[in-house]
C-alpha cells in the first residue's frame, strides 16, 4: 500500500512538473513579441544621445523666444552686444526660500544646464557597454557636438554662457564615452584572453 502511494505521488509530481513546463512555454511564447519590442526600444535608447534633449530645448527657446533688435533714432538696426536670448535665459524659473533666510533662485538657463548634467551622467553610464549601438551613439554624439559648435560660433541666440556649457558637455560626452568604451573593451579583452 505504501509503494502504491509513493508511486501515485511520483506520478502526481511528474504531472505537475509537466503542467508547469507547459505554462512556462506558453508564457515565454506570449512574451516573445514584448521582448522583441523591448529590445528595439533598448536599441533606440542605446543609439539616441540623451544630450540631444537639452540642445533641442535650447533650440526651441531660441526659435520661439524672439529676437530683440535695437533701432536707433535714424531707424537703423543697431548691433547688440549680448545675445537676444540672454534676457530670457536669465529669467526666474524657480525660487525657494532657504532656512538661512535668503531665497534661492534657479534661472531658465540654469535649469537647462541642470537637465544637461543629469543626461551627461546617464550618457556616461550608457557608454560602459561595448556594443554596436554604443559606437553609433558616440558617432551621433560627435555630430551633435559639431552642430552645437557651429551654432555657438555663427548664430547670435547661441552665443550665451548656457549654450557654451551645453556645447562643452557634448564634447565631454564624446570624449568620456569613447574613453570609457575603450577601457571597458580592454577589460573585456583582458578577461577573455586571460591577460
């Protein structure tokens, strides 16, 4: 009787194991499309340099922020010494009272730079991988730096300290990304080659 009970228990356990394997197979088959979509989004995230976001935000401010033209008494347009966008960038974005009694003020330009610092940190984290998407990301980041440099040198609304810092950050993204990728690849090569 004890032998029959143990045999029945083994059959029940085997049946439960087979049922669990079938459920797992169905779940994996159902998640196949989700995994493919997730890997596509991961690829886009890996290729897309995040510093594009603050640069595009600055470009939108430059395009829709308007330009200031000073006209003298004779009706001639006078060359201004500061970028037309400088007044918009120095406007208050956020102000918080501090315990010390003063008010801390964050300007529009400071907010863009803060956003860019966060994205630069994420870009450096992304550059630790050595895949093809990372190499493409470095190439696009280099193109972004060249675009920012041209805008800084040639366009009046881009001759501000805020945009100069954004341009420097895009350069740092390219340099740090390439250096971190090379160090990561060398480490991977050293581990695989038993060096």
